[in-house]
């Protein structure tokens, strides 16, 4: 992870914890009779299974590990960007007062891609997914959290008539906040950095390409 990634991830974590503290103070002062207040009850209000959907934007790089393709860019890397849309399935459990842990899986269609005109290299991230743990703070109608776990993606590289599709496996980490809209519906805002590792693409010559992305997403979760 580069210095920018570390700085962004650390900033997101600090912002999440600050949100938790502010939300806790706000909820102590706020009364259920005030407009816009969602009464989530006492401890365990976030417990249970949920399903959801999300949309987001991603950017990142694909790196030629061995310098097999002269990309003509700094450090033999190609910039990527694009949109994603996906679905989420997870569950939360309160393990101590104010402390919530959970597990979540997601899968998303992606059009995150890039193209280098000097080499005619096109690269498309077709889909991406993850299996993650979550640890959050129950602040009533708010739950800021940290998340991390396994990441995987399918991508296609093209050079002229040669095309190859491969799967990547790696890790992901991020921070977010979930906000209750009703007792069962919540809005989930999330930033994640993902390092999908390297895969060998069968182009004109076997080429090792490494994939990393940043994603920001907004979703709706329904607890049942």
C-alpha cells in the first residue's frame, strides 16, 4: 500500500471514530419526540442478518510486475477508473456494550478500466467481491466501523488480437458508517482499499499483472 493509500485509510478510520463520539453525545441529548429521530432501542439494536445493494466509484492501477510490456508510464503501471454496482449479505452481533462485530460478503459488477494507446493495452475489471469482518461502535442511530478481509476480482487484459481473463485473490481494508433510516433500513457509506495481488495473463507472452483499487460506495441495507 502506498503512502497515499495509508493516509487515506488512516483518515477514514479517524473520521469514523470521531463520528462515533459525536453521535454518542448527540444521541444522549436528543429526544425521541424530535423530528427525524430513529429510535433504535438499547444495546443489540444492530443485531441480525441483513441484505443490501450498493453503487460506487473505483480507481486504481494495474502494474506490470516484470516489465514485460513497455507501458510508457511511470513504474510500468496503468491507471484505472470506473463505476460499480453490487449486492451485500451480512450479519451483526453485539459482543459487549456499544461494541458490534459482524461478517459480510459482497459481489459487484464493475466497469473499472484503463487503456494505454502506446502499447494498445486495454484492461477491464469485470467484477469484484470480498469476504470481510466488521467491528463497529453502536451509537444508536449511527454505527461507524472498520472492516477488512479477503478480496477477489475477475479482469481481462487485451493487446491487439490477444486477450486473457484471469482471477485475482488478495486482501481489503476500509472504514465506513451505517446510519439508520428506519428500524430495519439503513444507509451504508464505505471506503475500501483492495490489493488483489498478481495473476499471469496469457498474452503474446505470459505477463504478470498486479491489481489494486480504491472504492467508495453508498448502499441500502435491510435487516430481517
